[in-house]
C-alpha cells in the first residue's frame, strides 16, 4: 500500500455563513499511520471544516479528496464520524443502537453484536449494554459515542472533541484505540482544546485561526519554525538582562530567566553573564504545543 492510496486531502475549502467567512482557503492532508490533531479557538472553523469533509455541510469552494480523487457519497459511508453534537438515542439501550448503527453501515448482525460487545468491554461498559443511554454519566455517554464512530471499522476517522468529558482512564483507552487505527493505516483527524493531550498524542498538527490554517506539520517542524528560547540561571540576579542589547526577556524571577535572542548570540549572552558572576545553566527550551499555538495565532 502506498501512502497516497489512503490519504485524505482537504484542498482550498471555503465556507460562508452570510457575510461571514467561516473557513477561508483551508488546505491540509490527513495521512495514514499518523494521528493528526486539529486545534484552534472557538469559532476558528474546525467543526465547519469537519462537517464539510463529511458532506454534512456543502462547500462554497475547494474540495475533499480521498485516494487521489474527489470524495463520493459512497466513500463517506466508510468514514467514521463523531460530531460535536452527539447524535445517539437517549432512550434506547446502548448495545441495541450500536448494533443498529453498524447494520446501517453494512455490517452483518452477528458481527455487529460481537464488535459492540468488544467495544463496550474495552470502555468498561460491558455491564451497561442493556441500559438506556440517558442513564449513563456524560463521560460514559461520550464513550458510547466513540464506540459508534468506530464500530463499522472505518476507512477514515473524523472526530470532533472526542476526549471532552472523559476521565484519565478513558482518555488513555481512547488514545490507545486511535493509535491502533493509525497503525493499521487509517487516517485519523481529531479536534481538541486540550493542547497538552494533543502534544502527547499527535504526529501532525493543523492549527486554525479565524478560518485560516496558520500552522501545520509535526510538533518538531513547528518548533523549528518558531522562536528559540533559552533558560538562563545565574548565581545572582538576572535584572541586568532587561538592558542587554539583543536579548528579549520573556520571564524573570530572581536568578532565573527565560529569554529570546534578538540579535545577540548565545556566546554574547554567556560572556556577559560570566562577567557578572557565575552561570549555573544556559539551555535551549523546547516550545510546548501551547507555546506554538499562542505564537502562530497571536
């Protein structure tokens, strides 16, 4: 299997609501074998983009491609989708609706029942299969919604805030499940506001702001394209750094400071620091996903 055979391509998508441009020339790829995190603030355009990928919303420009060609209705039937607004039936038994949803996707009844049981056991809900959905906690309802998205062994996974409301144990189970699909070659795209979780899980990031892609690539790639920061720890106070040309002080607390170099070199900084006393540490600080997000959306 070549990578391109299972790539989901989003090419120059546009979407307007009246005069408001919600998605503005958005392009990125969701490749097999990787978890792609889709991040951005409220109103950035993530949910609208996902709905266009799934055909829930029409596009006003651009296209979605699957296997190198425009996506079809038949293709989308093989996609697993978890919407932002949960769409399950509150008064129906959990296992019954999982089987029903699998059958709608062409899964045989026996296979649907087996798969539903496996997923409920995986999410510690085996004893709740005959319960009505509304009797479950919100976190457990979220687990059922995730099970519904994957029960038909999807060719692509599109998940809008799948980790919302989950406890740490369920987060770990969900993360392991998504990784399994990625390892099988399934392109996985999920949105999340939990940037620490995105940093831990994702191979690729797509960052949206005001309907536009403002950053994309691996965490390492995005870090490489950002500003380099250094942590400096001295034997004395770091107050003099504020007047040192070519250095921008981001944080300072007594003997420790976080700085960016704006013209000065590390040699310049180290020489000046040693001239003023002892230096306990001068180290490059890797940006977190939160730092990268703030930088590209500023």
